[in-house]
């Protein structure tokens, strides 16, 4: 098992954001977490880095209890996060952003990893010297993913990667997730409101409501679920973006 959350609770101040969440990600899987705004998806993602810290329960990564570890130690264990809103360094160049992503990696791998990112995202190769803030939204998302991959993670966390993107770039982002998993064996935990795309690319999925897991199953099972279709695929609260 790559990642396991067991009865995890988390709070923002007095707000009880996660209520006994159980979730698992096996090596080589794409697992998606869907839910409406305010369901606790991003809170769950950030709790893996202790921000907020789990107030109850355990988080096990690659056989080690990381519940109480500081964020930088968790990153060193091999987890990389592409945060909601991308959060690239806009005044730095594309190359400098990629160098920042590789800060914790073995420097002898940099050239090989850079070639791999340029093959995966050819537009970044063309714009290595361009300031990241001048890229389009879709290009910035590609840069955010490439920056995370430069650390050679065992587990890639993607928080709302399609948010605010044009349909063409949404398609490219999900194609990239499929390629990373299929061709490179990358294990991915994906948080998404775009349930249709997310469940099509996922091996398994979970539905989060009000900080609780209310449904789980394979991607196909959840796509066919009447509850999921009504809430997230047919004009419900989770549709769109």
C-alpha cells in the first residue's frame, strides 16, 4: 500500500473539517476524490502535509507513519503536491521553476529529468527562458505538474488540476495524468470537481461530503452510480470547471 488514511479527523480552528476519513492508494493506481465545494477535498490533501495536522487517526505512507512529521520531511519521503491554483513562481523563468522543483532531488538526475519534462510538455521546452507568469493558465498548470515531477516523487498529489482551464487544456491535463500512470508507473491521488474526467482516468474513487467518505468504488462503478450521476454528472453541485 502506498498511502493509507485511517479514521483521520482534522480541524481548522473550531471547524471540524474531516470526520474519520478512511482512504487508500495502492502502488501504481490513480485514485480520485470527488465532491462539491466545501466538502473537504483540499483539506484532506493538505492534511497529508500536516497543514492542518490530523487531530485523530493515522496517515501511513510507504509503510511509515507520517502523521506527525513536518511538511519538509514528508516531501523528502517522496510525496509531491501540485496545489490548487498552481502557485508557480511567476517572476521566475520556466527553467528556474523546474530547478526549484528539483531542490530536494539528487542533482545528478537533473539533466535526465529535465529532458523527460520537456518531452512530456514540449511547450515548456520552447519557453525555458520565459517568465512563468506570462504563460497561459493551461501552460502554468503543465509547469506546476512538471515542477512537482522534478522531485522524482513516489506519489503525486493533484489538487483541482482542471480548475479554470479551457476545455482543450482540461483534455491535455487528463491525458497527461493517464500517460504518467500508464507509461511511467506514477501513483496519483487526484482531487477534482470535474467528476466525469476524473472518474474516467481513475482506477478507483471516493466521494467526500461534509468531511466524510460517503461512497467508494472503481471509476467505472462510480460513473454508473445513480447517486454520483445525479449529484456530479447531470448538472449537480460537482459538475463543471
